[in-house]
């Protein structure tokens, strides 16, 4: 589980969503056995989706963030709920690219040119869907643009995943700042100055951990929030409203897989029964496999 804070500044000009997701990203990397660049991409999308999930009102509200491009990674998708549950996958976990000219993992290059689609199901008749073209493919830049273009929300998104030499996750986290209606003009200037000078989130997390290894996860997150805003004027300091949890949780089940089999139609399912006599389906998110024998397939066919 990863801690997350929802905070608002004292002038009520902006809201802050911040989290440290090192354990969450490590779990995803373990499941999908990703290369460093795939770990960075998947970790950023999972972190962002988790933060966007806790923005929603109800625990069962659902959000899907889908990055689909023509690069070798092909697709990175994450689904999150208002409850804090999140799951995700990368289509090509084996993608491997040289570092960028700045010596960084080339997440943008792995995705190439493509589109970001966000789907929100908040209990209305139809889900909300917004799509934009990639800005850089580096995830945070694209989500910042998405909020502005599709939701008319001035936002700043920061995401980071530090991959160690042994491919483990040394640090991961994210922060989304969103302006509230009628903000104090000076608060915008203060935020712009802060963001211009801010170190990468993973660097800050690692430095704080090195200074005090005994910090709890919540204590580490509090220190991170204070460190980021330490030079911001007092009237724009964020005050924590709520502490939440973001956790990896795949809710796949045999019943859901059966429903998926039913959607392929009677003709195709009949062919599987006659030609193979069995079927094996795998969950994209947790990679769990589900086997169905001939009798089980026939029972599903009879229900269509």
C-alpha cells in the first residue's frame, strides 16, 4: 500500500494530490518482469492513475488511463477506482531502448506517436471519455495537457520512477496540483517559481530517506510535501485535508473471465469447443491464468 495526501493551500487557491508509490510500482514490476524503461513507463502511469482515482467521489467510481502509441512499448494502461485500488499493464514489458541524450530512460521513445485516452465511469448513463495526442509521451507532460484540454483544468503533473541497477524500484511517486476557482494571482507565481526549481520527486524521496531511514511511510510523505513547498510563502502552504491509500489490486475472477468468453459469440465459442476442447485465458493485469475444459465451455455456450 502507498500513502497519499489530499491538501489545499491556506488561500484556497489550489489543491495538491501527492503520493509515494515505491511499493506499488515494485509489485507491478515483479508481476510483469519489466525492463527498466518499461518499469518507468508503467510506474508513472500507475501512480498517475492512482492519484486520479482518489479524485473521484465514490469508491466504486472507475477511471482508465490508456497510452497507446506506435513505439515498441505499444500501450500502457491502468485502471483505478475511487477506493484507491489500481492495476495496470504494459503491452511489451521487454521493451529496451538506449538512454536519452540527458541520460534518462526513454519512456517517450518507447511509446512513440499516439494518443492518451481517459475514461471515467462515475455512475452516469454514459462514461466520460477524453482523448488527446501525445505531447511528449513522457506521461506527466501528456496528463498536464489532458487536464487542460479535455477537462479545462489548469494542472501540473509530476511523476517519477527510479530504477536501480538490479532493476528494483528505488523510489517512485507523483504529485498533481490543480488550481481552484478564482485563485489568488500571487499563488500562481509562487507555484511557477517552486516548480521551476523543484528537484525530481525520486531524488527528493531518496534524499529524505537517506537523512532519516526510520521514517514511516506517512512520515516520509509529510517530509516530501514540506520539502517541495519549503520556499513557498506561508499563505500558500498546503494543509493536509485527507490521508488516503493507493494499492495494487487486480479484481479479476473466474466469473469475469466467463463473461469475457460469452462476448465472443456462439459461433466462435462453438469452434473452440469442437477444435480445441479447452481454453486458457490470462488476465492482462495480474497474469493469472484461467483454464476451461470442454464441459465448462459447453455450459458457458448454453448460457449465451
